C-alpha cells in the first residue's frame, strides 16, 4: 500500500480530492516504476485538483504534472533500479496518472536522468515552472538579448522566480513585474534590479509603439500586458511567451514585428524533445544559483494539496512549492 492524492467524481458530477492508500496494481501499465520523493504545484495542477476537475477526463485520477525520485523497476534498458530521474510534461498528471503519490509508473521516454549536482528536492523546486523558465532564457539567448533590462512578468510566480534568478546569475539587469508589492524584497533577493508595478503595464494603449525599453522579456501573463510589452521592446528584441495568467487573447497589432523586428517566441515544455530537455536541465544545474532556489521553496505534503491547488489558481502562491509525498 502507498499514499496518493486521488481526485474522484461523485454521482452529482462534483469532484473531490483526498489522500488515500492504494495498491501497486492500480498503477497504469508502463515501462518504469518510480518511488517518488517529491512533486510540486503548477497552475495545471490547481486546475486538476479543483472542483471542476480542469484538464482531467477520466476518474479516479492522480494529479501532479512533475515528480522526481528513484527507479524501482524498469523494463527499459535506459533505466535501472536505483537511478535518479525527473519527469515533467507529456500530459502526466492530466491524461495520465501523475506525481502526487509515493509511487508512479510511466513510459521510459518521458523520463530524464537527474542531472549531476541536483537533488530530487531541488529538481522539484525547479519543476515544470523552472524548466519552462530555462527554455525561455535559452530561446532569448538563441535570438540575442539586447542591451536593455530583461523584463519578467508574473515575476513572483514559479516561472518568473526562476527566470529572474537565472537571468540575474547570467549577468543581465532584470526588471520584475508584480501585482503584489509585498513580494518586492523577495524579487530583489533573487537578483531583480528593478520592480515594475503590474498596473504600469496592465492596460493597452492606442499607440502600437512606445519607447524602446526592454532588451528581452519572459512573459507569463499574456493578454493585454503582452500586447503592451511588445510595443516597448528594443529593435530586434524577443519576448518568450510562457503563460496566459492574464488571458489568452492578444489585443495587439503587427507593427512591433514589422517596424522593430520584434520576435514573439512560443515556449512549450510539455512535448519538448528529449535532447533539448537534457540541454535545459544541464543549464539549470549550471546556471541556477542553488541558494536562490532554496529561498523560493515552500514545503508541503500531500494533505496540503487541495488548498494549494486553490491558492495557485487565485495567484496566492509565491515561489516554488515542493511537495514531500512521503511526509
């Protein structure tokens, strides 16, 4: 028997989440069985845990789109018992049972070896949010970061926190956007050199172009804020779009693309090819300052997850939640 957070749906169509004990034979058929050490909490997890069930289609269900742990059994030659592994993406925790359990069984293709220098706890302090942040930084670098500060929107969230810390570690000036003034000291501690109030960028303007202000941008907000930011980018600068907390619509014009050569880079972490996953995790181990990572961590257990799921949907989670599934 092992513990898992089970989301189920009752006869009225309402979903509810509770920690239960289940047997190993209930896990889905797949190549590799992992003893999970840690998971984390992402926006998608909040959707899956919440009353509407979010992205879940079949019940009962174990959410958790990330996990890190130790291989217990493997039918694939790439992994052997005792290997440390990380999983992010591949719709695990949505369409497939995920990491909110002490055991998980998944396809070998979905796993990545834990990079040298990272513990399983640190890997889940990174999680999908930090992995996405690294992909965004890599995309900006590939297209050339310009002279001005790099803007990070939604900076106190999971993606924003890690992006801020990585960019600062790499020597860039970071302007952190937040709607929570109480997070200013936290963002400064991660390396932000400028705090931008969310309301300063929250409204669209009639002018398609404003002053060239930002040398790059990691945008976790989308919507009107992304539209506004596009008109403030330096010539040839890029925006890496990683989220839509402010909405999926983009009330923008094509003028920034045509007159300033601005690039809008879409960042997907779910179906990312294996080689690029290895590249991103190697960069995380090298370029993310571990002391800053530790400062982001909010510890949690399986029983905390229903409340944390609601909190992240309400924008109340700061930094990175690390869920000890064995506590």
